[in-house]
C-alpha cells in the first residue's frame, strides 16, 4: 500500500502524491456439488419396486421412464450469446476515430517564489531540451452523422511524456513523468459537438495517471519539501481539469485555452492544448456511442 501525501510544490512542480491502495479480489469460488445420478434399471422406481408401463386404450404402452426434463440447450445458448454481447459491448454502428498530435501544446509553471521556477514547456522536438515536453497524442471518437464525424464525442485515450528541467541557478529540479488516461472505448469524458465546440462533461481527463520521479538538487529543495539529491517517486491518479475544445470546420485540428490544473501558495500549473490530426478512420462503435 502506498502512502498518501498532501499536495506540495517546489518551483511550481506539482507533487500531488496520491497514494494508490492495491486491492485484490476477495471473492472466493465455492465448491460445486455434482448431481447424484443413479445408473440403475430405468424400470425401477426410487423405492425399489418395478414400474410397469401403462397401457392406453389402443394398446400402446407408455413408459414412465420416457419422460425427460425439458431441453435447455436453446436457453443456455441464448445466455452465452448475451454474456458475449455484454463483454464486447459492441454496437451496430460505425464511429469516427481521429488521432491528434499535441505538438505545440504548452505546459506552464508560474507564480513561483521570486519567479525562480517559472517556465513554459512546449510540446515540440527535440523532446530532451530543458524546456520541451512530449510527444503527446489524443484519440477522440465521434458519432457518424450522414457520413461525417459529429454528434457525441468521446475522449478515448490521452498520452503525454513530461521530461523537463527547471534551473534557477541555485536549485535544479528535473521532472521525468509519463502520463496517460484510458483507453476507454466509451470515453474518459464525453461531450456533444455543437457547431465546432465540444464542452466536456465532466470537464476533466478522468483517471489521469502520472508515473515517474522528480529529482531536486540545490539549496532550495528543502523549502519545497523535497530531499536534496534524492529522487522522489511519483504515482498519482487524479482527474485533470480541461476546458472546451474548439475545432476547425473539418475537425482536423483543435485548441483548448489555458486551463489551470493545479494551484497552491507556491505555484500555478496549467495546460494549453493544441491538436493536429494525424489519422482518421471509421471503426465499429461501442454500444454507448450507437444511440
């Protein structure tokens, strides 16, 4: 079980160390007793006496042992089909899946003490530059409306590499994180496309996960609650705030205005997203988008 630490920031670097409790499946499988079948003479009743076939008026014998339980094959097959449908969740429609490159997006840190940790980190190559982050991708699905994407939009997955360095001259903080959400075929969040805007509900990347570490070296590390020269592991799952996406007419690009994702007395952290289409295809939609 990981510990849960409260929000803390150094030079504007979020240390929202949200603990994750490992939970196992406590359910146990009970013993199943088999049916007790007897392999005796079918003409013998349970009390040991002999069963004699009865005669009808036309002399035709009716054997009591010919009476069989109802055939449940059809019912079992139906149940299996229903279970299969529930598992796959596939609907009977095609949806549009569009993948966007997040090149040009900005991860900004501001309002740090004396401005020592302020920095705008841009999603662009080379990704190993001190003030660059990325690459990042976002996958959206749209309902098909008369052959074009429209209607409901679902954010299927989000991925972003965040590796950057803030050097104030007296303290250096190196952040190395891999962040993601999904994939979820019904969307970690959804919204209706109205004109060229999608207002997400909820207005967050639900289940946003960050994993990696932060390393601080220098005289200001202690002031921010970080050990000097000792990596601090990060494993956080939270709902990252987002704002409306405004698309181009053909949905080949979008922009999201700067949105604060974390704030405290020591810093403000915000994302500005820019997306450019890299692929588009029609795929079999889940039932939740086939409405």
